[in-house]
C-alpha cells in the first residue's frame, strides 16, 4: 500500500491524504501498546493512595487484559464510524481522480484505517472506565504526583496520545480537493468533545472519594479540637501546642486537591484535542483569503 501511495501521489496530490490515514492507524496500535505498559507500571503506585490496594491492583491488572470490549456494540460502533468517515472523505474529495481499480483499493484502505481509528476511540473509553473503577475504593489524598494525582496523570497521557493520533487521522482533510472542513467537522469536532468530556466524567467517582477523605479528616480533627477545648486549665502549654498543630493540620487538609488533575492538565487535554482541527481550519482560511485576493 505505501508503494502504491508514493507512485499515485506524484500524479494526484490528494492521494497524500492516505499517508495520514496509514500513520493514524499505525499510531493506534502503538498508542494502545504504550498505554498498556503505562497502566501496568502505574498499578504499582496504587499502594500509596488506595486503602484496599491489594484488591484494587488485582482488579486493574484484570482490566488491562482487555484492550477494548469485544462485544457486538464494539463492532456496530466501528462499522458506523467507518461508514460516516468514508462518506465524509468522499464529500471532501479524497477519492477524486482515482480510476475504478484504485477507487476500490482506496475505499477498502480508508475503511480499514477508519475502523482501526474507531478502536482507538474505544481504547480511550476503556481507559476512562479504568479510572472510574478507582471510585469503588477508599483513597488517601495527598498533593504530590505519586499519589492519587497519578490517576489523573495517567488519563492525561492517554488522552493526549489519542489526540495526537487523531491529528494524523484528520490531517487527511488538508489534502482533500473539495473541502477540508467537511471531513474535519464530521470527524474532528465530535472527537474533541468526546476527549474532553471523557476526561472530566471519568474522574467524577474518584473526585467523590477524595471529597469523602477530606470530610472524614476534617471531622476527626474537629472532634479532637472540641475535646481539647473542653479541657481546662487554659494555661496548659502542651494542650495549646496540640491545638495549634491540629488547626494547621485542618488547614492543610482543606487545601488538598479535590480532583486528580490540575488545570494545566485540563488545558493540555483541550489543546491536544483541538489540534485535530488546526490544519484543516488553516487550509480553509488560507483558501478563503486567496479567493478574496483574486476577486
């Protein structure tokens, strides 16, 4: 296939778009493999913030055995996405200028690569389900990146990798002859929404567990402070120092994060997801400016 693309691209520039599809499909397999290794390595850190870390680690490792769900819904989604993708690329002019044999090859190629990229979307969904799984366990909250915040970092890496791969897939639109915006708006815009919403909603159960931890810790401190306040005499120096320590501890607990990600991580997710629209929009804008200059 790459040899045919090289030979055909000399005569038909829009054939270069198939290179991006090829790179995107290869990127999906590499991305899934990379994320699998990341999850295995990350599972070792569960002992630092999950109370029942033995069961949690076992559940996570069992979950990693499934790259994507092998259910009828998976096939249905991938076939539906493939059909929409082929229609979008056809409207964009990706198949213009091809002979009948080449057209048959192109349709099969676009169909296979689009199916693989749909599996890539489902692998992101699997990763979000893995993060949601942590919401079943009691957690300890700390501000450093090796504790509960590592769950958000894992999800950020997965979504950013998917966003980069999706950029390769949607970059095909830049060489479509008719309109680069047709495949871009159909394929990239929904994916952008999916990546951002999946990133946020996946962490809601863990967010609730983090809030539970903070409430519990503050309640314990308040009860201890109440018991100390009830003890006289007021001149007890050790009691005063204990109260100051508990008050500082309470303030520190209140400052602990309530979500397993930072705002910079959210910005990185949005930016990587939105990048899939950058090249087609730039091409569209440039073409419109050129048209205005010719008027």
